[in-house]
C-alpha cells in the first residue's frame, strides 16, 4: 500500500470477484461446468491464502450482489486464531447514487456483510455512468474522505480511474487531509494500457499504489488453454478464441522457459511476479486452495531485469491492447 497511508500488506493479494458469483460468469455453484465450484472451494482458497501469509483480500459490494462479502465474513469466523486480512472492498456508483452520503451508506452495508467495524481499504469501483451520474464522481471522492475520517476505512482509493480523474481525486482528498492510497486497474502482460495511458506514471508521481486486477488475464496467461483445446466455460469463453490463444503462445513459451530457470515456476506465477516487478500490487483471483497456493508461489523470488525486458518485448509483439473495459475511459 502507498507509503503515505502507513499501512503495509503482502506483495500480492487475492481477489474475491469469483467468490459467491451469481452472474454465471465464473461458474459458482454450477458443478455441471468443468470449472464449477462452490462455497467450500472458496473457503479452502481463503485458508490457503492465510496459510501462505497473504494479508490483502479484495472484494466489492457488487461481487455476487453482496455474497462475496458475506463469504469473507463467514470464512474469517470459521478460521479462529488467524489474523484478519487487510480487507479491501468497493463502492459501486450505481445510476441511482448521486450524493456523498451514499458512499457511507454503502460502506455501512458492506461492513454488516463483512462483520467488521471498519475495512482496510475502501474504493470507488468505477467513475459514475456517462450522462447519468458521471458528474457526481468528485462528490463520491468527497464521500471517501468522510468515511476515512470517520474511522470506517483505514485507507481509501479508486478503481478504473484514468490518469486525469485520479489526479483530481488525489487533489480533492489532499484538500481534506486524506491520502489517496490506490488506483485498482486491469494490468497484465497482455494488457499494459496503464503503462501507456499515463496511469502508472501518475501513480508513481503521486505515491499511489497501482493495484493490478486480472494479472493472469482471467486465465489466458496460465498456459492451460490452447488453440483447438478445452476453453473456459460460460460467458468467459469469449475471451479465449483460437486466434487469441494462438497469438499468446510465443509469450507463454518464454514464460515457461523463465519459470524453469526459477525452480519450476508456473506461467501464472511468472505473470504475477512480472506485475510485482513493475511496482504493482497484483490481486489474482483464486476459486480454490490450489489456485490460491499457486498464486502465493509468486512470492519469495524475483524476475531479473533482463527477464522483465524479454517478457516486455514478447508482450509488445502481441500488438495493441485489447479487452479493456469501457469505464476505464469514463
């Protein structure tokens, strides 16, 4: 976490987007899918991250429509004697939210689901919707200052904010005596937009932590999917066209070579370690204990500068960034 906040967390966290997902995107409670899983698998993932010393856990009120936060609460209660992770959650600027007080109301609801009196980090999940409440985004930032000063959040941040919006949020918070801790954005070897659109440079300039979501490109960088082979099931399958899988194979080949030179690290671990070497705090998703333990295996070692440069070059050959979300430009 940004030094200005005075809070330290592990070099990577775990993202709980898939925990309790009710949209069908990840396959929660759909055991008929090859990637199906349920509450017990999520609980095992939580236990694995605790066992590995991962201290940062990211969720949001919209994940599973509150179910992800409820599961986090349950897993903490069912793991007595363990330290509670530094919990990050997020405020959703839904179309019917316009005022600063909606930030505190939403956080209070999240705290009830989480069973906590405060969270480690509270974030605005994305800017307001164009033509609806985009104009209220700065007001929501004021709400962040209020909840931090009220002791409901140890630190506050934003998510999916472009560079100029992040600078404005930093300015608003600074005027209230509150540091901007983080900007959570998509960032991986196949999506390096933050390096090119000024977000990473602004984070470095302002002392803001860049939290990298989807550092494994939602599974594309794990190496387990190949052209003509089995694809991820459900809506996520659209990310894994044979054309895209073919294009990423040279990069994956290099990742396997690099991983072997570090004692047999997997492609996923190389992908996560790369984001750490870039100065980001990655939050890979983990549905189960195996995935959580594999993610934690990205800790305790470091790619060399030459390896990072080689991976950068292989990534550059993929061409222009794709798969960006529209709210990154709001």
